[in-house]
């Protein structure tokens, strides 16, 4: 009977060739301790001339994409998303926004068309879940870092699904006009609403019923049927099959059978995913890669710099600390499956050059990934040592303020005031975007009218239009400055409380630094939104230059406030040294419990004595990496009746030294363990 089935000619031979090549390269790259995805791409490059029916192989690869995205959807429980949103969600919003903008601007600089720029921004924005997870599993990574990176990957995958849905509509012919974009967005929201509401009513109950039968094959078939049914529904609605598969996985996860389904589907998924990566390798054009070497280097630099800045800034702002934030950024460098999916969608709009570029950037970043992860602690420590002292102090105190703000937020904070401030910030942002677009669209007509009616020269007419636009925008910028300052003050009052006027004066430097930080962050976000809204109407790099000047001015304000904060901390260090001098028993730590009331806004305090046998004796603060490992600031050192105020990193520790540290309670406890005589030296370099 098999001979009577109409099988595409050469399909079995091609499939056997692809799977055998994938198996060999997978074994080789596992032996070399490198990501197996690179092996699959190499296999595709090798077998490409031998495959007779590429169309059939590509069809099988679409199955691999569908199953891969379905398994990713199985990780998306609504409760988990809500738990991770305040940290990983914020990080991904900042990181993906920055990388998308950098990718778009780079493509514009290279002279690419607007649609190609959109796809380029999407390609460089999303890290490879498969590569990053495998690298983390193969390296000795502490639990805190692993949880942070995996949480970021969850929201990156969610962002990738949104990008696929939007860019699929672009590839299918949707216009890039504002009206077309709004209609497309409304259509997508409607499809998601119908699919999710109907799915939540039917799918979880059905899967729980099937799983209750106790038959693995029945559960597997039910999951696969749901996956491909919703994938086809999404395709018929004009969206990517990946979007439907992801929705299927997310709905299945709500049944509570996500882990069970993921375990059942894993072998099938891995086989077809291997076919997908091999098929991508078959599309590699080495000739095109050689001609596009400048673009490859440019986008590789965008990924490395964008990840380092975006992830580090986002993780730092959410309280992860500079050291951990830098390590997370280095772990999230490699591109992978979603970049390939977006690049293949770009082929539908005629952008054939993006796929080889995406593959080469993925090869470079994935090859670097194991080395970056294994050396991330040393790299992060080296960067941390070079951070200015005032910024290190701000970081240590910022984490303590954030912890206090979290406790105040859960204590029944009223949100009406902050909602009003955020609302006005959004209104000002929208007004500035409309004004910028209107100026870009109508400046030629207005300049011509001024020349004919008033008799101005062309240059004077242009200056008049630009001056009028600047004057009209000034109230909105002033309003945004006031609202962001009010928002920063609202946060500072809850993060750094003061019960009396005297204490308010003591916490003033800390509050000013926090307000400046909030203003800088909000303005950076507003500038990003304005650039995204006006990129098709205003020249990219001049607009980026103006936004950069604004952020530099706010950065200067932050630098001045951080300098004042450092002076405040230095004054507090003199008080701490005097307290430490009053110790009576040199074998016991001095209690600094009352210092938090005396020096508000400086976090929690602890004094830690360096005893004989401690692994830090004779080593400098930089060599120990105490700040990076714990996030605590060494405010002062009491030594032989004297003291060292705000010690620098080259300060070496001796037996009998008493360190006064400020930071979070968890950080102080970690420092206590690291400095104890029983601590192992290997624990110092986490």
C-alpha cells in the first residue's frame, strides 16, 4: 500500500540526509561543548547541494517552527507572567525597544527600505531561548542569575510573538500608513480576544479531561491537534502560524497540564526543530554573506552593545544590581530561532539579504555565548571596578530604596496621584509626537506661504517654522519636566520616608538623587517613543542627536545629585567611624542598628570584623569584589583606633579591621557569609 501513496519524489532520501547530518553535527558540537544549533546550521550548509526537494524540507521545517513555538507557549501561565512583569517585563520593554530602534537606525544608515528596516529591528531584538538555556545548563551559574535570565527569556518570547504577528501583516501587504497600522492593530486585538476568550472556556477543560484518561498517546494527540488547529486558524485569519501555535500553548498551560504536555511533545519537537535549523542552514549564501560583511559587523555590534546597555539598564532599574545585570546581559547575546523566523518572513517582501546576515550574526553571537557566560563574572567585576565611586554608592543605596519602596507599596499606597502624573506625561508625549509629525509634513507648505506673503527668504522661512515649532513644544516639555519631577518625588517619599522636618533635611540628598534618576529614565523612555512615532517623518540621526543632547543634560543633573549624595555618605562615614571607635570587645561586631535613624536614606547598616583566618586578609576591596558580589557599599573602615573614610578599591584589609557597610538586608547577610573565616574563597566570585 505504501507504494500507492503519492509521496514527493526524493522526500524520504532528503529527510534521511537531513536527519543524519543533523545527528552527526549535534554529536560533534556537544562534544565541543558548543550550541547544537550551530551544528544544525552547519549541517544545512553542507547538505544544501545534495537536497533534491527543498520545498518539502521547508514544509517539514514549518512543522518544526510550529511545535517549537507551541512548546514555548506552554511556559506562559498567567500567574507566572504577573509575577515576572515588574522585573523581567520592564527589562524586556527597555531592551527590545532599544535594540529595535538601533537595528532600525542601522538599517536606515545602510540605505535599506522602510520595510527592511522594520524586519532588521525585529531580527536583532530577540535572544535565542534554545541557545541561552543550553549554555546556562552547561555552565556553573548561580540560581539568582539563572532565574533572572530565564524570566527575561519568557518576556522576550512574548515580544517575539508580537513582532511576528505585526511583521507578518506587513509582509502580507498591509500599508505602513497610520490608518493601516491602526486597523491592523485592531484586527490583531480582535483575533486575540476571540481566540483567548473562546479558548479559555473550552481548551483547559478539554485537556484536563483527556489527561484524566491516563493515556499518554491520547494526551499527545490532543495537544498536537490543538496546536495545528489554532496555527491554521491564525494563518486563515492572515497572521503567522506561529501566533496560533503560541496561543495554543498558552491555553494548554492554563489547564495545568503544560509540563506533562511539554514532556510528551519534546522528542517530536526536537526532531522537527532540527529540520527547521538545517533548512535555515541550507539557505545560507556565503557569497551574499561576503558582500554584506559591513552589515554583518554593524548588526553584530548592535546586538552586543544593545544587549549590554538595554539589559543592564533594565535589570539595574528593577533592583538586580550592576554585577548581576551585566552578567545577565552577557548571557542574552546569542540570536536564534525567532530571528530566523522573522528573516524568513522578510523574504516574502523581497528582502533576501536579511536572512544570510541574520544567520551570520547568530553564528557569531552564539559562538561567543559560552565564553561570555563562563567569563561573565570576571567581565562584570572588571566593569564594576571602573564605575565611578559616586555611581557605586548610588547603586548600593538605590537597591535599598527600591526594597523600602516595595514594602511601602504593599502597605496600602494610594495611586490616584501617580495615575494623574503618568496621564499628563502620556498627554505631553502624544502632543509632542503630533507636533513633530505635523511640522515634518507641513513645513514645506508653510515655508512657501511665508515666502510669498511676508517676503521672507527661504532660510529665514525655515528658521521661522522651526522656531515656531520649538515655541509650541516648550509648554509640553516644561509640563513633562514638572510631572516627572512630581513622579520622582512621589516615589522618593515612599522609598526614603522622613517623619520630621529635621529628618527631611537629612534625606534630601538621597531624594534628589532618586528624583534625578526617575527623570532620566522617564525622559529616555519618552524620547524612545517619540523617535518610534516620528521615524518615518523626521530624519533619523538629527532627531537622535537632539534626543541625545536632552538626555546628556539630564545625565549631568543626575551626576551632580550623585556627587551630593556621595558627600552626604562621606559625612555619615565620619559618624560611623566614631561609633566604631567606641567598641569595647574587639572580638564582637559593633551594633549599628540605631544608625539608620541617625542617618536616614542610607539603607541598612552592619559592621563586619575581619578575623584571623578570613580569606580576605591581605586582599584589596577590588580583588575581593565585595561590591559586585553583595551590592553593598563599604562606607568606612575602623582600624587601630583610626579610620578610613569611603575607602577606595585598592584599600587592603587586615586582621582586626571593622567594615561599616550599607545596603539591603540580603546583601549585608551575604557579605557576612563571605567575610567569615569559614567562607570558601570560591564563594567570593559569584
